[in-house]
């Protein structure tokens, strides 16, 4: 058993270092020879995987932070408290990763502060930039409580406690803004984005789906960390989240279907075109199947059923964002955009570092309040353990 | 100078003989080494092209929209429509988000994908020459009056004059007069030409309106949602306080004052 785990750790540690090494080389290439040297971006497809996945999905997948803090601190539903800290941590790390990915994607990342002093108020991108910057700061402050607690700064910890509610309100407002604004970004391209995805209600579609995937991510992440850290699952709590999730899924389903019908393009969804097939994939995987599954209380009460359904919601969400940012443009722009190996590897490196950082924080801070603490491991060792811990069921 | 009418360019497909002097002049004036004959797609070193479609030459270049999408979407105001008319780019402001390229309805802006310090590249209607009182290079080089420089007003009058003078030769429409709120580069065609990129379905309203409709509502949404959240917070907390005072515990589990975390 121990040998098995060790060899698996060795494998994942190797993979992690390989990703890091290759990623470093690619990073040097990207910053010395331009975006064209590592990406498949082009004048026809100026936005690719890094915008479609790292930015659009990254921000959405981190939505659990604002959903859960609002639930507990504003709606005062205290029983969800045990999952607030992991949700805030995920959100914080998620936003840090989004900003890091932006540094790769922006042509001149050293000018990233320009929107603060040169802001153009008609630009959705300007609004998104300000919101993401502010919300990352809010998340850092929300997360700081765990740090103060760990290092024993009592006064700072008390101050942080005292400002939690205003901070949460500010964070929820900021999230409402930029989660929806990521959809508003695409309102200016009615001639380019396919009718299955272009709709005047894109901001609402983006906002509702972010709340939906935020809930799903809390469930997914609880399962993953239960496996990784050998914790007990808070099943009754997660089942409750599953019930809320099925409600939001229902709202989202009605919104999407009604919108397609109202604009008279619902027929296009049933074709066998490239767009229709990817739309069907997104709709079936991310909405219909999990909605049907989660409608059964039995599925919600079963840890595998709940986890599987939530994972489908996450995958369907990713599919939607990629459809809006890539698939939907291919008809108008001509040709196909497929991310290069370099783009994919840098994204993978970012995810790997994110996992490692999460693991490190869980080991270092009191993220799962009722848990007993294990000693802090060296970050490198932790980083290497993460994928194994996440994927390796055998460990339990 | 600044109170002058904004300028523009008129391209007349019917008059054009396809000599490509405009493309050549454009390349020369910007110092680009390229073959004008082979210039069929815009690039970071090619701001205008000429392709022949059904025996008629078509120029492609920045339309210099009256209400440009690129200006509206740029987070740092790197793209601006000047008082003189041309839409120009300031590389020192640019952060490289490339939203302008995504938003442009005519797919005009190009990027320097192979540079470590890249910039957006597109036609600037030779604004420097204009400020010296000269014509844009392409208009100056045209031997046939197919690419004409003037104020947008003059060019519209000229375009309609040409249509009325020989209605048989022209499709009775000036591309760019009204589409998307109007463009400073105008086109005359012998028949309907879809590849000019003016899509009837997009109408005559400027595209930036679509995002502004939503964006302009955000302050209101912010105030209302912040107030609503505060109200909800106050009510739910009050409910727990009352419950505690009456010796019960809040409906949602622990009362607030018992919290540990």
C-alpha cells in the first residue's frame, strides 16, 4: 500500500515538475518572442483558450465564494458555514490564477494598471478590469482572516471579523457586476457570434450560470478534498446545496429555452451542424442530465450521484463559455481555432499550481474548521502530492 | 483647423481600374516592404488591400466609423476617433487585450503576434499627412478618381452625384452612409456587394449602443442590490436576536451570538 502510494506520488511529482519545467520554457518563449510563438491566436481569432477557459471559466468557477458568503453572512443561513472557508479560498486562488493567466494573454501585461488611470467608461472591459481587481482585493481580505488566525494576530483578526459583512456585500455587488459583464462583453458582436449563443440577455445568462456553477463547484471541491485529506463529507449539507443547485438549474433551463424560443432560433438547436452539435453537448451535459438527476432526492442524498451531477454542471458550464468565446465565432470568422499545445500546457501548469496552492493553504490554515491539523509540509512536497491525493481513491 | 468638417475617403469600384497604386503608395508611405500585387489580406504591415471580385476591384481598409466599436470597447482609450475624422491608435496606452479586434464589425485591426512588445495595426487615414495639409497617400496616388479624399459631407454629395449621373453603372446605395451609424470611408458599387462587410441585418444603429444599454444601468443595479443585501442582512440578524431574547434559537440553526467562527 505504502509503496503503491509512493510510486504514484513519484509519478505525479514527476508530471508536476515536467509541467513546471515545460511551462517555464514556454513562458520565456511567450515573453521574448511574442504571443505567436506559443499560441494559435491569429488576427481571425484574437481570443482563444486563455480568454475562453482561463478567464471566462476561471471567474465563473470561482463564483462559489460570493454565493456562499452571501448565503451565510447576508441570508444568515448558518448551517452552510462549514463550506464558506473552502469556497472563499477557492475563489481567492481562482482570481489570482485568472489575473496570472491575464498576464500571459495580454500583449503588454506591464500596462495592466492602465485602466485605473486611463479608464474608458464605455468599455465593458474597463468595468470588468476594475471589478476583478477590486474583487480580488476583497477576496484577499476575506481570506486574510484565516491567515491572521494562523499567525496569531488577534487585533487584525478582530478587525477583519468586524468588517466581514460590509466586505461580503461589496463582494456580492462586484460579483454581480463582473460575472454578468463577461456576457456583456459579447453584446457588441451581433454580426459575429452565432445566434444559438448571441442574445441580448447574455449578461443574465452569464450571471445565473455563474451562481449555478459556483454551487456545483462547492460540491465538487468538497468531494475532492474529502478524498485528498481523508475528511468526512458533510453529506446533509451538500445534499441541501444540491437542492438549491437543482432550483438554479431549473431557472437557467427555463431562461435558455425561453430565450431561444423568443428569438425564433430554437430550430437551429436541433440540426446536425457543427454549432448545433456543440450546443447539444453543452445543453445535455450541463443542464438536462444534471437537472434530471438532481431532481431525485435519492441522487442528491447519494455522495456519488451528487458529485457526478455537480461535475456535469461544471463541464457543461465550461462547454458554454467555450461555445460563446470560440465555437460561436467560427461560422463568421471562417476556419477553426484549436488551441496550440503551448497554450494548453500553460493552462495546465496554472491549474497544477492552483491545486498545489490549495493543498498548501489547507495544510497551513484552518480551512476546514472542525478538522484536526496535520503538520505543515514543504510546499514542493505538497505540490507533488496534490494530483495523487485528488485522483487516488486507494489512499483512503 | 479643429472646427473643420471631419474627413473621409470614397472608394468607387466602378471607376477603379485596379492599378493598385493606392496599395503601393500606402506601403511606401508607411515604410512596409511588400508586394502590392500579393496584398490580398490585411496584416500588421499592410493597411489596405485590393482584391478583384466579378471583374470589379474592391479595397479593404479601416472604415473609420463615425461611432467606432473599437473606441467604445478599448478599456484604456487607446483607440480614438479624432476631430479630423480618422480613428487613430495610441500604442503607449494599449494593454494588448485585443478586444478591439474582437469587436470590430469589419475585422480590421491586426496584431503583431511575433513581437515581444506588440501593437495593434490598422489604417490611420494618414492623419500625419492630413495635419500637414496633404491627402492620404492612397488618394494622392489614385490616377482615376476612384479613391477620393474630402470631408465626409463632400464625399456623400459626390457619391450621390455619380449615382445620379450614371444610374445604370451604379447600385443606388452609398455603403457607409448610414450603416452602423455611418463610416468615414464610403463605397460605391456596381451592384450589391456582400464582401464589403456592410451587413443589412446589423441595421443603422451604432453597435456601441448595445453594450452601453447594459453598462449604463450598472450604477443603479449596484445601489439597489447593495441596499437589498443590507436589508436582508438586517432582517435575518434581527430575527435571530428576537429568537435569542425569547429564549429560542434562530430558525437556521445557531443564533448569531453563539458563533465561534
